[in-house]
C-alpha cells in the first residue's frame, strides 16, 4: 500500500507540473525536488561486483548534477575557461551536444565550475552559470533560445541556484547586491521578467514548490535576511520566518501537508521543522522543533515515511521528522549525499564510495557497497529508468541498478564492506 500511495502521489505531481514523465529525474533533486523517486524493479541488494558499470566518462570541472529526461542525460562542466551544458546519450554516455553558456567564476575555495543543475522541461532546458547567466536551450540540439544576465556581483562561491520550472514560469534567486531583485520569475518561452521581489544577495539554496492549505507557493531558504520565505505564482509574499542559519546552502524539504524542513551546517542553527497554517489574517508559521542533530552542509536530507535521512556534517543520521527524535547515527561517508527510491537509499560518500541502504528507522542496514569514483564526490546522485548516475569533480559513472541488469563484476568493483554504523554517536 505504501508504494502504491507513493506512485499515485508522484503521478499527481508530474501531471501538475508537466516537468517529466514517470521514471525521469529531470531537475535538481528529482521529479519533485525532494531527492526521492518512485522507481520499480530495482535490485534490493548488491553482491560482490555489483552494481555493474554501464558506462564511465570524463567530464569537466563542476558540481552540477545529472538531469535525465527520456534518452538524454544533461549536466554542466567547466572547460577552457568557459562553462558548458553537456547533453549525453543516457544509454551510452556519448555526447549528443555541447553548448557554451559563458565564462566561469573561480570560487573562494579556489575551485571552478558550475553548481547549477539543469531543469529539463519538454523541448527546453534551463540552467545558470556560476558567473550569473541564465539560459534556455533546445533539448534537441542545444541551440540557445534565450539568455539573461543576473544583476550585480556573484556570491563568493558563484551562483548556485538550480532553476524551478512551474507551468510557464522559470524561477531563480538572482540578487547580486542589497538593492538588486532577490527573486525573479521569467517567462518560460521568452526569458522576459514576469515579476521580481525581495531585494538582497543570493545564497546557494534552490527553491521548491509546495501546495499548502490549497495554495501553491514557492519556498526559498534565503541568505538575505537568513529567512525562509514563500512566494505565490503571482509574485506576492505569502509568509516569512527568520532563522539563525549562517550557511544557507541546502534546499528546503516539503513534509506534506503543511511542514517545511530547513537545515544549515553551522552550530548556531542545525535543522528546523516549520508548520505553515492558513489563518484569517494570512499564513502563520510555527517552529515545531529545532535541533543540531541534522546540520546539512551542502547536500539536503530526504524524507521517507515520516523519517528524515541525511548528513549531520560528517555523521549519517535518521531522525523522526515530526519530533526531531534521533533514531540512529553512524559515520563512514564523510559529508555525503543521498537519494531515496521507495524503501531504498542510495548513499554516496564524499570520497566516492556508493552504498545501498534500507530506509528504516529501526537501525542502519546496508544491502551493498561498491567503489564509484575516486575524486571529490560532492554532487548528489541521480536515478532514472533503472540507472544511477554518480558524478565527482571530473568524471561521471552510470550504474545499472535495476533487476533486469546483467550480473557480473563491475570494473574495479570489490565485495561489499561491512555496515558502517553501530548506532553510536561520534
């Protein structure tokens, strides 16, 4: 019943947004921007040498994740001082097209490359460069449909927002100064501004869309003002809630029907669960709990059956989403990332180790482990049509994780390691 319910919810969402068909991973954090998907027919455990590598290829620098729609897998890279959108054949990894979108910006960490993940919506792809250029490209051949520049100076690590496409709007957080517009909605077809509001510099978080109390709204976790804000599709501020967060990087997480989880890696904040209610005078926000047990740094948590799974800096945790109560914790992945597919978690360490983990609050249960990449793996994985896409700073690897995949040793694969966690806190 749980999987059937999840399938119905996913189908309802996909019909409402028009972003993807079932099985695609068309944008930042998947079909619902939650880091979750409904993917039937996945292998529920891995033996030695599994999962198989379908293909492996080099890629230019960057942290852009892989967006998958049908036969296309698209991401961004830096090469020869420019940033590019690269569209690959999802089956083979071969390049279908490659389009330059503008100069790259070197971050204060000394690294370069794009941080935005493309959003594929039918015949168009939308994304942004680290230096501040928004573009719409044809998914067929990569030709430029429109481009638009951000206003003001890029933040110290470069623009990182992954665009949100909703109907005929493309929504970005764009501010480059205290005076410039902080949030902007562009016309999907032309790139012209439909509305803008809330001045202030952009952070590194990306917005989500949620229906709360019958009202559709875009939820932002903003560096400007260190607050969570909600905006209507007409460009009206619906509600705001201040936080003590200093490092505003992760994406808000919607906990239906009326809750929003936000998290930051700094000790002053941690993670907080907000309840949003509609009263006679408008929306009201209540903080249900706030705890330092889920300090997501640059990769967000996922929600499965009322439980949060994510990284409290270098500790992998499970918390009760309603109470914030700790269920289990363990180390071994560093500041990793993850996605959820039904009752399975695909967990990637920051050093490139991939693990298949059961999504259960009872205890940490690992069902397989394999080496994935050898470089800095800060980019979260993507899952589409039985294939898992893993990226580090200069390589993409596609794994066959469906039940129909042939068995046998993957290149460089080793037997699964023991489970990482014993339930003890560091």
